[in-house]
C-alpha cells in the first residue's frame, strides 16, 4: 500500500511557507527596498551548527534558483543525492521592510484566519524573540515559522521544516533552538 501521508506533509509545509511569505509581501515595500533590506542583514546561521541542532546534514542552498549562488539567500536544506532536489529539514530566513505595526498586523491576520489556512497553525506570542514576535506552528506537520523584528525597519520570517528529520528532532524545542540562535545574532 502506498503511503499518501508523506506528499501531504510536504504540501502542507510548503503551503504554510507560501502563506507566510505571501502575507509578508502584502505589507512589504517595493522590490528595491526589499532587496536593500535583505542585503543589509547577513545570514546569522551556519550549515554546521544547524546540522548539529537538526541531527541531519544540511547545506546552504538557493531555494529560488538551484543553479544560483547559495550565499544569495539565508536558506539551508538537506538534499536528495539521487535527484539533486531539496528536502527537509529546511531552514530559511527572509527579511522584509516593516515595523512593529506591520508585525502586529501579521499577528492579527493569522489569529483571525488560522482556521481557514490549510495547516490550521497555532499562533503563539513569543516575547523571548522580541517585542511583538510570534510563531505559527502547523497542526498537521512539524513546521514552525517565527516572525520577529530586526532592528526598527525589518521583519524577519524564519521557517523551520522538520518533516524528514528523525522522530526525536521533530519536537518544537528543536525549532525553538534555531529561533533563539537567529534572534540572538540579529539583535
């Protein structure tokens, strides 16, 4: 019998990531301002330390263009050596222009619409990640996303997809370690 749950977990994780990024784009400024903000924030994470936390080797990747420079984004993924595709665990950080009011707007949006979203994410305030910070945690897959301020003019979105990690590493505390590490370094 074929396992149909695995493709659904991947689809749910990708949908959660897409919804998070789409919401940020709604509040973002023009592309030029976005690029300027992204360039101003160095990636606070490294492949070796993430591999240690995740219990599975990840490498720096360019998720938007597999042939592109992996250092153009703050994105990490395990790879399927046979197919040369990205698989989880995946960790990626995006930074878009925005302030505390924008972050609060995202929080309110997710609180109001979480039941309509495919993964019915749990929305939790996260003062440990800074003022107004919150996380979305999928109810259908081990995917969590943190939204937090970076300085006064940036909103960071850090997605951690633990779908293909070992059972012991699929716990929320694994994602929390990554969130805390990024937040500490971006302060």
